[in-house]
C-alpha cells in the first residue's frame, strides 16, 4: 500500500522554498551585502569581530617566500644552465611539463581539500618544500636533479596558488575582504619590487655565485616559513557559511542541530557546479580574454628601453614608480571597495571595470609618450587603475561559490588564463613581425577592454549568484534540522528548479517532492516539462538554478551514473532499451551499477526472468525486435534488478494494448510495494490517478497542482487540458 504522506509533506518543497526565502535577507547581510553600510576602519571591524591579524601576516610571509624563491629560480636559470652545460632547450622542455603541472595540480589539490579543510597544511607544506628545494638546488650536482627540483617547485607553487585566496577569504569577515585582499596584493607588490633587488645585491654587490644566492634565499624562505608556521585552516565559510548555518539553527529556537553533511563532488562535478554560476562563467571568459594582453609588458619593456635609451637602473625606477602609485591607490581605495560591495556588488564591478578601461587606455597610450616623464605618468596611472579590479574580482568570485569549492575557482581560472596567455603570445609575436609595436600594443589592448566590459556584465549577476549559495546553505541546514527532529525527509526533493535547453527555459521554479515508498503521478499537457523534470532528477540534465536532493543529500550537480548508484533509476519514454543488444545483454547493462560481483548480477537477472517469463523465452533476441509491451517489460526489469530508492517512469503505457498495460502496472505496483518510490509520468490520466494517491500537475514548466489525486480528479479545468492534449497525441500517431 502506498504510505501516507507526513503532513505537511504535500507542500514540502514549497515550505522549504518559503523558509529559504525568509532567511535570504539575513543570509545576505552575513555574506556582506545589504544592511547598514559599515563605515568602520579595518582595525575596528576586526576587533569587533574578534578576527585576528595573524592569518593575513602568515599568508603575507608565505607570499614573500614564494616571490623570493621564484625570483631566484627565474633570474639564475642561465647560470644554472652554464654550470651544467644545459641550454634553453632543456628549460623550454621543462616549461611544457610546467604548464601541464600548472593545469593538473590545482585541480587535484582543490579536490583534496574539498572534503576536509586542510588548506593551511597544503600551503605550509608548499612553503617548506620551497626552502628545502632552494637549498637543494644550491647543493645539487646533476642535471636530472635540477630538472626534478624545478618541476617540484612548479607543483608546490601551483598547490599554494590554489588554496591561497580561499584561505584568505575564509580568514576574514565579508565586510573587510576587499581591504584584506588589497593589503595582501599591496604587500606582494612591495615584495615583488624587493625580490629582484635582493637577488641583484647578492650577485652584484656581495658577489655570490648562483649556489650562494640559492643558499641565502633558502635561509630567508625558511625564516618566512617559520613565521607562517602557526597558520591554521579557519574552516570552510568560517565567516559566512558557518554563520548562516548558525542563524538557521537558532531561528526556530532549536540550537545544536546535527552538522550538515556536504556532498563531495568529483572534479568534473565541481567544475559543473562552478560553470553553472552565470557570473562565474563571465568572469572566467573575461580572465581568458584579458590574459591575451599579458605578454604586452615584456614587449613594452623592450620598446621603451630602445626608444628612450633606458638602462637597467632607469627601468627599475620606472617599475618602482608604477608599483608605489599602484600600492597607494590599492590601499586608499580598498575601504571604498568594501563599502560599495556591501551596498551593491554590481556597482563594485561597474566601477572597477570602468576604472580598468580608463587604465587600459592610459597604459596603451604609453607607446605614444613623447618623453620619459609622460611615460612614467601614463604607466603609473594605468597600472594603478587596472590594479584595482584584482581584489574586487577575488572577493566577487570567492563569494559566489560554495565555500568548499573556493579552491576549485583558482584551478579553473588558471585553466582559462593559460588559454588567453598562450593565444596572446602567439598573437603578439605574429603582430610584431608585421606591424609596428605601438600599433600591436593598441590592438592587443582591445581584448582587455572587452574583458572589462564582460566583467561589468558579470557584476549584474553577482548578487543573485550569492543568493544561490546562501539558499543552498539555508536549505541544507534546515533539512538537517528536520532530520534531527525525527522527521523523515522526502526521498526526492526539488526546490525551485529552473531548467533551460540553451536559451529556452522550460522549467520555472519547480517545487516537487516524493516520499519514501510513495507512488506519485506527474501529469500535464504536452511540452509542460514532465520529462525534463525527470531528466533533471536522474542527472541527464543540470538545472540552471534550484536544488535537487535525494534523501536530503544534494545531488543537483552529480553525474547521472553516480545518481544511479545512489538509487535513482529512470525508464525514459520510448527509448528505454538498447535495441541493438540482446535481452540478456540489456539486463547485464542495467546491472552495471551492481558492481563486479558476477553471482549478484546473475541472480538479479534471474529475478527479472522470473517476473517476466516472456523475456526469459526471448533472452537472446535483439531488444529492438521485441514488441512494445515486451520492451517495456525489459525496461521495468531494471527496477526489479536494482531495487532503486526511486523509479522514474516516463510514459509506460504509450501505444500499448490495455491488457499489456494492466500487466505492466501490476509489476509497477509490485515494485512499489517492495519499497521503491515511483514517479509516474502518464498520458493516461485514469491509469495514473488510479495508481497514485498523490499527484502533480504541470503546465508550461510550472507546477499548477500539488495534492491528493482525488482532488485533481475533481478539477475539471486542469484535466480537460490533459485530455485534449492526449487526444491530440493519439491523433498525431
Ligand atoms: N533536448 C531538447 N532540446 C531543446 N528543447 C527541448 C529538448 N527536450 C525537450 N525540449 C522542449 O522542452 C519543453 C518540455 O519538454 P518535455 O519533453 O519535458 O515535456 P513533457 O511534459 O514531457 O511533454 P510530453 O508529454 O509531450 O512528452 C518542450 O517545449 C520541448 O520542446
């Protein structure tokens, strides 16, 4: 017998959506947008929030450490080459490996830290390895060892880069983040200016050979490593996610609910989740487009060296002037950045991208500078304005992803910007062969202006995307609360699902739930979106927004294969069998998720043959040559074999004789009685309503009815619509 729904499960999805909507304003305020604009200074906010300076200081120490050893490796490469008799070819082969490492390591590290917050450990191990590597390089005697060290260095640098921003963001409250990120970037700029100076002093003033420089650098990186040694991972979403969870728990006066179990995503699933964020997609494309111009700096340095006859000293001064102006502008304007972000993330991106465009124009104008003074002014002003968008972008991108996926963002961004840099190197190389450098610089600056425009557009969606992360946290916590209070969660719960095929949206805010062991009818006119909803549940399609949960666990972005293993089976209308395969091979394919246990598979196949002797008689016949009814029996065998938690059936009875339909429905009842919840999409209203106590009615991608089947049976207006579409379908056949 179909179990009774627990009140108010009939509107479970709806009530959850109401709860999520109710908590959204509080969630926004916690996430640092909305509410009264916080005008306090950084120190005052950190004191009031009891946030410590140390994580920032430690991360700064690690940044200096990274810069120092990176600079030593970069500058001294030719000397190492000479010492071992290796030429540029050796290093260019290494570069290829380095690029592979730069792409692969971040993804692996992001996955590694997704399950447990161990980002501080990753960053400290990286820094420790740097010290050892730098010292090891000084003492090494073989070419192979040099190569291995350079590659290991690349891997640890990539690992550190993956977790750095996420660690910083999670260490500070949202209302201080633009300032904190800006301060760290400014510190990095200082170190960036100081590192070459140090290498210069060690080689030119102290006259150390490359081994000596590496030893001194190793000692310094070790000191910075020790400074950072107390760094601990603050935990995912320490200042946002955790606080929202806390707020949800206390909102109904039941503190101390069990922890919310997160769904761990594979790398591909995590990428899918990230790419589902509209503003993130735009940010990533903007990153790729703007990276096209990244080789410009090198060309410019050559250009103004020739044009104004600048020597190394003058070039360093130019760099120093640019750095100092950039630093001052970052530090003075970052407070404003925090305020604007709080008022409206969209404005923050409009302003920062607007300033970037002005900065780009000034930077490109360098090539027309009549003298060195104008060159310095243009370079400094350009760099200062374009530099402002960095922290805005970091805070924006980190705020729109769920906290455990923040390290993945760095990994994906690296992928995109590498594509842009490669394209830019090829493009600029080609352009400078055929046209003058000033024209080439102006041409290559155009993509950066376009990228700023794309960023501006991305900013429009940031607030909405932050809402989605808040909603997910509220929902997960609310469900954990409910479970903690003894309530059994629905086996399937869809909340506010939007789905589109390309630009055409077909589902709009669908709330849909199915209890354990329940049979539910999903009805509606043709094209209402019933099959699409089933596809979203089984993982054949990914919704643009909203969530899908199996037994409380978020499965919105999981692979279909994983969902099948978790207990969701689907019998798609019209093409449920592999027509080219024999009956028994079809059953073997269905049994894929049972694993490698041959005996288990064989006994599952026997169960199917016992239930449908007609299939047993035709075990070696091609499934495509079975009758329509036999094909549906074969399809239903999947549920008999796998005993899923939920069976999604799309149009079981379509085009079949009543007697065959009767047999199939008997089997559906049997499967349901054995504990499998069934969602029945049926063209025959009578069939569906006679089987299911609970019914949903869809129209144009929206749920129009959610309640007892008897009530729907009495709703003539809705049923007439289905009936008419049924007639139309029959007519079309
Ligand atoms: N792969 C696809 N690409 C583009 N549009 C699609 C795709 N599949 C379905 N659609 C469109 O999505 C809308 C919903 O289709 P869906 O099959 O989910 O409806 P349905 O309620 O199951 O209809 P029916 O009862 O006729 O099967 C329809 O307008 C359909 O044309």
